[in-house]
C-alpha cells in the first residue's frame, strides 16, 4: 500500500513539474515574441562563420537566426569590399568594412535607403550637432535637397562646442550619428535602429528601440508613450501581439495598439511602409516656434490612415483640431519669452557668447525642454507631460525670466539728463 502511494505521489509531482515547465516555456515564448528561429548557419563551413564561432559566438548565433541568414545572405555580402573601397581595412586576408554602410544595404533595400535619405534621421540629424560647415559639397547638396531638412537649430551647435569632444562623443554623437555622412558617400547607420546581427523586425517595431534616443527632457517620447493609452495597452497586452507579421499584412488584429514604428513607419492597414520618420507628421514640433511641415496636409492624411484603423473620423478630426490649437498656444508662450528678453539684446545687455549667462539657459529650457515636451505630450496623449513637465514649467520659467530681465534693466545706470542752456 505504501509503495502504491509513493508511486501516485511521484506521478503527481512529475505532472506538476511538467506543467510548470510548459507554463514557463509559454511565458518565455510570449515575452520574447515566440520561439527562437532556426539556426540557418548550423553546420556552415564558411570561413567567417567558423572563425567567429570561436572569436565572437554571440554575433554568429544572432545572425544565424536572422531573416537575412534564412535568405542566404552571407557575411561577405555585407562586409566584403574591393581593396580601394573608402574605409576598407584588411582582416584575415580579406578586405572588409567592419561597419557596413547604407551603400551596402541599398543593394537589397534601395527603397528604404532612399526614404531614409529624405528624412530628418538623415543628414539633418548630423547637422543638428555638427552644423552645415562640416558637410562636404556632395553632402551639403543632399542636405539642401531634403524637403523637410529645415529648419535647423543652430543653438545646439554651441552646446556641442562648449561641452567638448571628450563628452559629446558619448552624448550628442551617440544618437545623432544616425545621420552621419560616410566615406563612401552614403549617409547614416542602419544598425542604430536595426540592431546587429539579428536585424529582427520584431525588435525594430518595439518602442524600446526608439527609447535609445527618444528620451529625456528635450524629447521624452519614450516616457510619454508609456503614459498614453497606446503605451498602457502595449505594457499590458504586448506579449500576445504578432510582432513578426509581414509589413504588407500588418493590421490591428496583429497589433491592437500602435508603437512608435506603427504610427511613423510601418505598413499598417493600408498605409505604406516608410523609412522617412517625418512622412506622416504635421508640425516641426522640435522647433523653438513650431511651423507646419511643407507637405503637412498629405502627411496628415497618411497618419490618419493609420488612426482610422481603430478610431472613427469624428474622434480623429476633433483631436487634430484641438492638438493644432494647443500647439499654437505653446508657440505663443515661446514668442512671449522671446519678446521678454528682446530688450536686453537690443540694449546690448547680453554678451555675444552663447550659454554664458543664467538667463540664456532659462530661455533655452523654456522652449527646448518644456515647450517641446508640452507639444509632444499633446500629440502623443501624455497629460502629465503636457501639464507638469510642460505648461507648468513654461509658466514658472516666464516668472523667472521676468525677474531676470527686470534685474538686468534695473542694474543699468540712469541716462544723464541734458544740461539746460544758460
């Protein structure tokens, strides 16, 4: 009798363990977007693969499970170049590009690279810290041809110079090199968004990828997204979404709420894919005083194609109208701040050097941090960022600016009255 009970207990324990293993396995698959892909490099005798399986096995494993490996794209297809190729180096008897450029990518992804070249992720991202003086004539020509390449904020160039290369190589450059001019005449670093070596479409679609740069007081898109209804749905349901759906078949059934990529780039319910991240935007929200983009009406129509997948026309039309009005209100506050400081500039009471007086930082933060945050919060449905990280801070900064302006004007000696004639 005792042995029978032991057998039953053992069987129950075994079933529980198996059940838990299945649950953990399913949860792991959901968390990672499903089971791992097959290793398409398994058994490969390619010289790059066999060497790097010893030297850097992680990247071989990543690439082996990628769609490109499945399509039989080899290491040499991306890395191997002629001996005279700009930026080439010798490696184990071969001539390679250690970091392949968009010129290499466009042999298969011509449309995507062309779209990227017309975007603000392209040369304008580089110009934002390096300025146009750093561009060679061909890159300047490309920059000038970008329909939405302007306006460029020159003030950030000053901060870049003040902080110095030792810092900015780890700061500004790390994000803005997405638009870096390359030695072979191409622009950018695709791997800033498509992390090597798996180049996963699931990874590129998730907001954590954009979080690498779109975060912080000047463009807190990551934070705003997580506060928004879209972000809440992603956080609570995203593990169940179909992250691997083909771009030309992606619908709300696959992704019931949008991520950054869904709104700005993805082919979604009738909207075509694009690598121009401004292709669906109405305003230059990043600017000191925002203006509508040159093609804002067609941009808006493309964005609303995505919105219509889940929202009715009344909601979309009224939301856009209200958001336009809120954007204009932030513009008014920024213009008011400009007018407040203008007398100091007119009277020569501010130095010509940028960022050497407290009042310059105060005015800069008013538009660059709080003004931009308020506008982004409006369009991305983040009420806390519209209010406490936006409008409230603008109001507070205006009080500070008024006091600073008053003190500077009051500190000036009174003009001598002309003497009366005898």
